[in-house]
C-alpha cells in the first residue's frame, strides 16, 4: 500500500540563513521541516505531512489535491532539479552546497 505522503510533492533546498536544508510541501503551504542533509529534511517533512493528514482526517477536513504527484524537487545552486519519487528509495540529492563563511 502506498503511503499517503507519496501522493504529494516536496521541495528541498539549502538555507544559508538557517544553515540547514529546508523541506516544504506545496500542497500544505504552512508546513516545513529541516535537516542536516537533504534526505533528513525530506524524511522530516514527510513525517509532518503524515501528522497533518491524520489531523485532517480526525477533523473531517478535505485533503489538499496533489499538484505534482510524488515529485521531489531539489534546489541546488539556484537551479531546480525535478526527480520523480521512487517507491523503494529516496533519490540521490545533488552534492552538498558550497561552504559559507
């Protein structure tokens, strides 16, 4: 059975301000998560979205419609790279961002 979070799209990018990777889900615009790696940020946002889905179900609210089903977009050095979600494993993100000083 497919996880409910696999229906939604995710954006992951490096934040110099936060000094970590930030992950967003466009269908749930008020949710965000962060991590030391892109993979960790993605795992965290999926956990947050799962909790949001549970809350929506408990409250009887309609779930947002998926925009780009299962797409993960990595923003790296100002370029957006779309990588389709793989059912068994997360895609390999681009190399770490340049060190900030």
